[in-house]
C-alpha cells in the first residue's frame, strides 16, 4: 500500500560533487534520508515504469537506507529495481549495471573513502542513465526541491530479503536482487587479456591487493584469485565491513602504510595495490616504487593499447586540473586530445559520451575509462597487470623508461584536514585577492608567470564552472594549486598541489619532497598556511 507522509525540509541537503554526505546520526534523523530521496525523484521526469539501480559500499546504515529507497521507488512509480545482493554494489559496478541494463538511473549509497561506523560518514548520490554522477543542473534541482519539500511517498510493505538472489514483487514494482560481482567481472574479462595475466601469475609473479575491508573485496577475490589464479590470500581484507574494520578506507600512503612497507621490504611481491571504500580509487605500488596517481594515469594512457579493449588506441585523455601534467606529454606524443577539467568525475562524462576522451584520471587516486562513467580502482589495477604481462618488465622499469621518454613530473599533494572552515575560506579569499598582483613577482629563483582561479568551459554542453581552484604557475613549468575539498563531513580540507617538471633524466632520482622543497616554502609564503590555519605540517602527504 502506498502512503504519503507529511514532512518538513532540512536546510542542509545540498549535494556536492559526490552527492550528499553527512554523519550517520544526521541521516538517522526522522525523514532525513526520505526527504533527500524524494527530492531526487521529484527532480526527475519520465521514469514511470523504468528501471532504477540501487546499491552501496556496505558501510554502516547501508541496508536500512536501501530498504527505504526501494519502498520509495515503488511508491513513486518505478517499474523495476535492480539491487546488489547484500546491498552491495561498488560505485563502478553500479555504473556498469546502469549502462548494461539501460536503467533510467541509480542511487548509490557511499561516502567514498571516508570512515564508516555508527558515528562516521554516510552518503547518497544519484547517477543518471549514462551511469555517471548527476550533472550540476540535476543536483541543483535536487537541492532546490529539498528546501521546500512537504511530503514523500513510500510503500507500506515488509523489507525485501537482500541476501537472496531472485525476483520479488513490491506494490506493482519488480525487485531483482542480483549478483553484485558477475556483470563487472564479465566486463573486465572483455577488456583485458586474462590469459596473459594468468600466465604471468602462474610463472611466479606475486600480486597483493588490499581491499581495506571495503567493497572491492568480493570483486578482487573473484577476479584476481579465482579468474586470474593468484594464490589464496593474495587479496587481503576482502570482507566488506560496516566500519571498514575500524580503519580509514583511503588508499594512500598513510592509511595503506602496511601495504607500502610490504612493497618496500626485502621480500616484496612484484606488484601491490589497494582500493577504497566504494571501489573507485586505487593505490598502485611496484616492488620498491610508489607510483603516484598522476604518473599512473600517464603510464596507463601510454600503454593502454596493450590491452584488448584499447588495442585500437585511445581518442583522448582527460584529467582534473590539480592532476599533474604528465598525461599532457603522452597526449602530445600520441597526437590526441588532452582535456583539463575541474575536480569531480561528472565533468568527464560529456567527454566520454562524445568519444572525445577514452581514459580519465584525477590525482586523488581515481582513474578510469569509457567502459563506465565512474572512476574504477580495480580496473586500473587490472590494466597495470595487463601491461606488466605484455611488456614482461617490472613496474619500476616501466616507470623509469616512461620518465626517460617523457620527463618526470615531481608531484605531491599536501592535505590539511578538518581545518576551521572560516580560516580555510579566509585563506582562499586572500589568495584570490592576490591573483592580479602575483605575475612577475619573484620568490628566490622562482618567478610567477601567471596566476588565476581556474574556470572550465565545457566543450560539449558549454556550461561554465568557476572558482575551481587557485593556480600559481611559475616560469619553467612549476606550479602550486590551492583548493578546498568537498569530500569531508567536518571542517574543511585544504589541498595544496605542488608540481615541478624535470626533463633531465639524471635528476629523476631525487626524493620528491626534496625536489619540491622550494615550492613548498613558497606556497606557505604566498598563502600563509601556518599563520591562517595554525597547522605546522599537513595531515597527509601523497
């Protein structure tokens, strides 16, 4: 039976680039999740009788909100819901299911790489029919509706059994619980040379993958161990847990430190990798070398033709503005397009849909291609394995040969987490006030060439996105970028990106922070990070 429930709006339901993210207790408030989900449905047209995909990363409160969403989908007129068994669907797998089954869209429940648990983070986002995150015109409409919503529709029925695959009926709507891994694994097997990778592994090549007690565990277990033949135990922490085992499921050198130390040790495996809470980010480490996400993007693009799914070459490369320029030199050599966008995967969607780009990436450990419309952590790992299998070289050799060919972009990101919001906004405002006066100024041997607040003109839909990050570019190709991140749920995260291009192969062996030391000092001098935030050092350096 369909029921209309009277409600009152909350004022804080503004979705960011990755949907609405708040602490679990916020979502547990009366009608909070219902308000946002109804606001999504009220902002859409033409979905009566259509298919909706629902799934999440298994974090705390995932199952409860899935039940809410299913009942509301029925009450609002959807004809069919596809939901992952156990409520599980990685973000890239959800994108694939939307695309494969031509669904109208999908509700993805995740707070990405943020911690999970009763007092930690939760999130809801809507993906459109191409499988990608909703564009700003949709998220703006959702927010506007959430400010005036006065009722929502739901179905008064018992909860769906999420743990049994099969079809159930709910108020005239079909609910099909699907294997969350099967469609994704099939897609990967079509893209990559699994036979070559199996041969590599059977020859003694050792792989270790840390799923971080998050959603990619079942996917990696099925693909890396079962289909590719890696020994049992190659995939660690493969059971998704509501609190990610009490750990922070962010695949960086702080939260995946144990993996890093293993790969730097005397008996290191040949290749190590990790993925995050919802499966869209990746960490890649060869024996004795951490490969930065920016370098990984460039190297994957340069070698993509070695995988069957990209054997005909790639149309173009897209990267977020803060991502290093390493991919630009690959695109130049290949004679293909290079596109610089704001941070946020939704900005790649138009380029992918139009066939202008094939491989995309962000410095925040997100890489993907036109196979779905989300970044895809396990995809990046499998492409690396395909490249290693074909080239028959170590990851270290591949990296060093790439630098010798294209030059090295020394690159680092300094994150200052949970900074007082007023202090962080004041710092950015001060930077913007300086923009006109910085060009021509010298800071030691560094002279500012240009400075701006990055704006993006979408070449497909001609939309304009302003205030995407302050860029200070120095003569010779070095740069510093400042922006506030929207991925946290408390305070503000100030991200500072530091980059220096080094064409001389003889200087490619310098430690990264040493190579960037003068730029790091200048970044603080210009922005006043210590003075304005009280932070003497970053929370995380990657």
